[in-house]
C-alpha cells in the first residue's frame, strides 16, 4: 500500500519552480525601496495632481505588494499546493498594475525608453514565472502539501493585515466618493472646506468599515478547510 506522504507523480522541474519565489522576494524588495524613497513626499500637498496620484498610487501598490507577498511566501515555505495558483493571481495583478502605471506615466509625463525597458523586463520575468508554475510543469512535485489542516498562525495574521489594508483602501475610496457625491447633490457649502471635510469624514467611516470587513473576510478565507484530495 502506498504511503499517504508519497509525492505526487510527475517529472521533476529541476528546481525551476523556486524561481518565482526568488522573483517574489525581489519584487517585494523593490516595493520596499519605492516606499522608502517616496516616504518624504507624504503630506506634501504642493505636488501637482499628476505627481500626487503617481506617488500615492505607488505607495498604495507597494504596501499591497509587500503584504500580499508575505502571504505567498508563507504558502511557499509550507510547500502548499495552493501556492502556484495564488502566485499566478498575484503575478497577473502585478502585470496589470505595471501596465496601468506605465500608461499613466506616458499620458501624464513623457516617454522614457529606460522606464519602458524596465517595465517590459518585469512583465517578461513575471510571465516566465507563471509559465514555470503551470500545470504539468513539475511544480506539483515541490508544492505538494494539500493543507487539510489550518494554516500557521502567522499566515492568518498576514492575511488579516492584507485584508485590513485592501478593505480599508477600498472602503476609504468608496466612502470619499460617496461623500463627494452627496455634497454635490445636496449643494453643500464649501465655505472653509466644509464639503471637503464632509467627504473626508465619510471616507474615514468607509475606511473603518472596509478594514474590519476585509480583515474578517481574509481570516475566514485563509482558514477555510480544503477537502483532502483523493489518493
């Protein structure tokens, strides 16, 4: 009778499935460097609108990339069978973000061959990583843990942090938009910034509600038991 711990059948990938993990760490490092470089610009309201959106968009994207990446590293270190699929989702999101950011830079600023080259290289490496983790590539012999038990506590903590950040960001944006819309529809006075304060207050409420809901959803999602696969 075969042991229940036997690795699934499949050809070895020669260690290539570890390349996505290394690239994940590099992207997280680049995001951390971007956060440190842009940190001094926080609170500088004299920035032009185009620069303001680029800076704060980059900060938000960097935080999300790092927190999401920590969760993926937890799956990778546990050799989770869920890692290839979750990594693929993360990588697709990163590629979309790179395309949107590059399009915004071209539209708001000027064409830069160097920036375009870096973006193309990042997308090419990301697509390579997705290819290395595709079904039948051999990654299933490395990431084979079915995880029928609950994940480690630190994975739940990281998932909660990610859920709080994402939920808070979505809730704040939705709340600020709703507050601005209400102020416009009700013709609220903007004397001494009254309409702006109202929109910010609604946005703050949306941030709190979104953060709580996002954290709860993330913890419930990551602790959902995965049915054991038939052997």
